[in-house]
RNA sequence: GCCCCCAUCGACUAGAGGCCUAGGUCACCACUCUUUCAAGGUGGUAGCACCGGUUCGAUUCCGGUUGGGGGCGCCA
C-alpha cells in the first residue's frame, strides 16, 4: 500500500512550489490507489499560526486536492499536527539517548556561533564541532547547575550513506561531512529532521516525495531511520521551482501564493494542469489533461531533474484555454463575486439579468484569459459606458456623428432587434448612403459600448435592446456623455 | 569554504549512441480569417554551455571546466 504525505508548515500561505509538491504526491497516491495524507509541521512556535493552517487547507481544496488522512479528516495514524505529537518524539529521543546514539549538548547559541565563524575561517567547515559528545558527569552537572537547557544532538557515525532516489538516482554522502545535528530543541520540541523521520516512520510513509532542497537532508534522515531501526521509505526529490531570473521563486517575482492566483482569476483546473507540467512531461507530448488523465499518466520516472522556471505567460495561455471550454454558467457563477464587488451586479440579481449576463459571457467567452477579464469585458452592458476622450476624438468625429444620427433614424424604425436583421439594416444603410462599412461600424461600436473591442456589433445591439441602444446613441449625439471620461458614468442608467 | 544536485530554443520540455536536417507547447514574428478585441489556420526566428576522452558514429556514455540551484540553523 502506497502511503505518501504532504507536510507543510503553517507559516504562510500555500506557495506555488509547495503546491506542486502536494500535487505530485497526490497524483502519485491516486495513481497507485494509495493514501495521500496531510500533516501539519507546526513545531516552530514562533512562526506557526492557526490561521495559516486553515488557509492551507482551503488553498489545497481550491486546487482540487483531497486527502485521506489529516488534521481535519482524522485517520488511524494521528494526530496529524506535530504540535500534538510531542510525546512521541520525546519517547524516541529518550530511546536514542539511552542507546548512546544521541547526546545532550549544552553549548549556547552564542558559543556555537563564535566557534562556527572561527572554524569556517580556518577549515572551511561550518558544522557543529562535537564538543559535547563525551561530556563527563561532572561537566554535565556543572552545566545543569548553571541552568543551561540542553538540546539533543544525533551522533552522526562516519560512514557512507547511499540514497537511491527515484528521480535522481544513486547519490552518495559521507558521514564525515555531516555534523551532529540537533534533534530536540531546548524547548523540548523536535527539530524538523527528527519530527519528519519519526512521523514518516510512525505513519508508515512508503514514499517521501519532496523538493530537491531536501536532498542534502536525506542522509540525516536515513541515519535516523536506521538508528530507530525502521525500514526506509523510498525517496524522490523533485526539481525546484524558480522565478524568471532562475532564483528561488519568492515574493520578488510577484504572485507566488496559490491564493494570489485564485484572486487574480485563475481557474483551479488550469492551475492544476499547469503545475503538473512543471518538471514533468508525458510520453506523447500531450499538455492538456483532465485530472483523471493526469492520474493515469503520472510517473515519477518522467519527472525532470532540472529546476523549472514558473512561466506566467504559459499559465495565462492555459487558463484562457480552460476559460474557453468552461460552460458559461460556471463562468458566471465564478465571476459573480467579482461582478458584485465592482458594483456591476447587485447582491441579489434577478434571474433575468443573470440570464443576459450568461448570454453575454457566452458571446465573449473566447476572449477571456482569466475570470478578472469578465467584469472588464461585460461591464459596458451592466452600466452606462465611460467614454475615453481619445476614442471619442478618434471615432466620434463630426463626420461620424452625422452618420450616426442618420443611422439612428433608421434604427428607430427597426421593429425587431435581432442580430441578423440589424446587420441587414445597417449594411443596406451603408450601401444606400455609399458609406464604407468600417466608417459606420466603428463609431457605432464606440457610441454604444464606449469600447473598440467587444462582442459582434449586432449581437451587442440585440443584447442591449432597442431602447438602450438608441438611448446611448442619442446621448452621444447630444454630447451628454463626454464629460464623463474620468468620473465614471453620468450617462443614462442601464 | 565544504558537501550535494543540475545543464537541449527566451520559458516548459521530447530525446535514453545512428530514427536528429534536434521534435512539440508557450512567447515572439509574418501571413491568413475578420465590423473590433480575441480565438483559429499556415509558415517562420530560435537550442544540444565549453574542453577532453570512449566509439565506425555522440545531444545521448565517461572525466574535467564553467555556469546555475540547494544544503552546511535550537527554520521547515
């Protein structure tokens, strides 16, 4: 039975890199009908916060991941929060202490720092010097009397440690290059290294899939597994996610939290798909996958060893692709909060209005790249247009107005505002008067929508309806609306 | 400084000794479609970091150099 875990620490919002790690673990688990579990690594009292844990779960859910065991859903290997497992760590660290595989270290941070700088300058070795390895009883008693609170260090044996990584292959480390690391902090809480190993062993994790930044930590973990006489899980270290400048992805690169992408209007399925393509590729070169296809195709063997640059452009392209194939009804549902926040729709919109919005979304669907484009592109319909002085100058020239006023008269007599009929009318108008269609179409578009882009002109007029179309046209011809470029819409209410 | 990993177009990648005149996707450019913005179609620009081996033959295997990333915390 495959058992994998995602183990974030609640010290911030879910990050793109971490989300990708979570995703790969999820895909691997589902592919092998295994267990995907969520463990909260909150042993850093300073930085951990419950709000972040909550946010973490929300963001993971938004991405479309679900887990079989975790702090919220329970399971047979709980608790799933490290802060609730301290008794387990204590038990095992005591055991290591008794067996002589670990020892108490009384060095203070200041002493450590000082010796480290010296060692670095002299020998180029930054690790712990092993000073407390063989303290005598009297030395210990003296330290205790001073009131020093010891940490527990693992006694690293000088042997060769081999890692058979599922992605990186065979990697060798020498014990000499690893210094005795801390497994229990002076506050009694385990360090990351100890907690992961104890938890992975107790939770019977079979595959540890994590970022490459942990590759160098792996020999430590292997040593601990051995010391605890536990079988080793398999390791798989995924390549890192980098920013465009090839450094670790961080705030400097703009949006990096999953939450930020959600707020920017990205669709979870598109994000899911894009993330899967970062450092992984299918044999066939297929790039667009449903969740099920991804689960079927996924394999650690096809994971790239090279660090991958997170590419917003490709994400945006892919999101647009998903936007185009998402049913308009769902698009409306997802963008409703945005439309309301911008005051384009009331809190309780009538079903009739919603139906027209959906229709408009369908009309404009192929142009949306993100959900945030929806308010921008359909706003003209929901509130009076705001006229950009530049567009006015360019398209609503005196000549154009003359044409529009002639056209307005024609449209007054148009009984039905149906796209095909309107097109017919306007085109024959052009022909009769010998106007170049472009000279009519563009000013008309700007006059009724305030934009040079938008749905098909006649669809737009039909959707707006005769009354509103003529009202907007009239208002433009009477010069009522051109003062409103800045303060937003003193035109007639929609 | 020491240890580890990595190295194909600007980006993501395919490639596991001859199938490579190095393929696909994003981006970019051109053309096309078109009442606008898109989307679509067609075509194009662009890459095996470098130096040595091994081999009849290296993008592919080995070694080195360079470059990038990561680790060396009482952070995770």
